[in-house]
C-alpha cells in the first residue's frame, strides 16, 4: 500500500530534511512499521513526538490504510 508521510520543522531531519516521503508498505502495516521504515525509535529519538492521521494523534500499533497521509510530529514543549 502507498502512504504519504509528511515531516515539518526539525523532524525533517528524520527524512534527510525533506518535507514529504511517498513510501510503500505491505498490507496490514502499522504506525510502528512506518517508524521502522525511517529507523525512528520513539523513546530514543529526541525529535520524534507522535504520528497524526486525519488530524488526530494515532497510536503506533494502529493499522495503516492505502492512501493514508501521516504526519510525523515532533516533540513540543510549552511554558
């Protein structure tokens, strides 16, 4: 299945400073499979925050669908 992955701000470093990646993953792939594709280890990567699908935060174990647009969101801090 084909997935469009968007990176904004500093998390673009995880995609060689590119904003968008169009990738193919096997049917039944999850958000974790997407992270594995980009070699992102959530608890070890200082840039990665979470994934967003359809404007909502998604869990890494959720199954992806063909044609999904997934945003890789960085960590944020407030004050």
